[in-house]
């Protein structure tokens, strides 16, 4: 069995780190997972559960200052996400480094509660950007409006003729309506 690494120096460094917003609390039921870089333990990850949903949450990830920007945290986040695809992560608004690391590891911004200083992040593939959602909605609205427009023009033509217009009769009528609408828009 492998020797358990002594992480007391890392814990001491983490407790002094201003980037760690919450007090470092070690739990018996959530033992820290050592994070390695080139065979050396350079940090730790303490997973958690989201307070209200009970979903797996990233919790605390700490990497020693001299080993940052080497992909250690991104690797831990990616690994955690692979094990828990429904996981969430909470990141303070001003923690740009963490947001970039999460993005690199396959996470995406999900939401933010009103008045909160933290953003919730989830697996990137589960998230749709606001612009993607807007595009889908506009596409559906546009298709619906186009369909309704065609129906309204055909109904008006039917009333004018007192019967169902043939395709050959309706096409010039439809073109005339579109031309008149364009004149009104340009006026």
C-alpha cells in the first residue's frame, strides 16, 4: 500500500492564502484528495455536496503557489467532472483565474442567484449559452410568424374571392402583399 503523503505544509500554506475565501476545514467523511504534478504532491481537492440540491460540488481545490498555472487544478476539475457529470461548482464573481481554469476543464457558467457573489458552473455540454437559446427562440418565433403571415394572406385572398384560391391565383396576390409591405416599410 502506498504511503499516505504528509500534506500538513500544504494545509498551512492554504490557511494563509488570501485566495481561499473560506476557512479550511478538514472533514473525516471527506478526506482531501492529493493533487500531483510530476510525481510530487502539490495541492489537494476536498469535494463537497451543494447545500440545497445535494449535487456533487467541487468544494475546495488548492494548489501550492509555486505550482500554479501548470494545469494541476484543471486536471482535478476535469477528473471530478468525468466522475460526476451532474456536478456543480461555485465561483466568486471576481475569481477570474478560477473561471478560466473551469472553462479549460470543460465547465461553463450556468447561473447566479440574485444578490449572490458567486456564480454556479456546470458541465459545458449541459449548458446552452444565452445566444444559442435566443437563436432557437427567434427561429421558432420567426417560423411561427411566417406561417401565421402566410395564413393571414391566404385568408384575406379567400375572403376577396369568396372561395379557395388556386396556387396560380394566390402567388401574384401574395407577391403584391409583400411588395405593398415593403413600400410601407421604406416610407
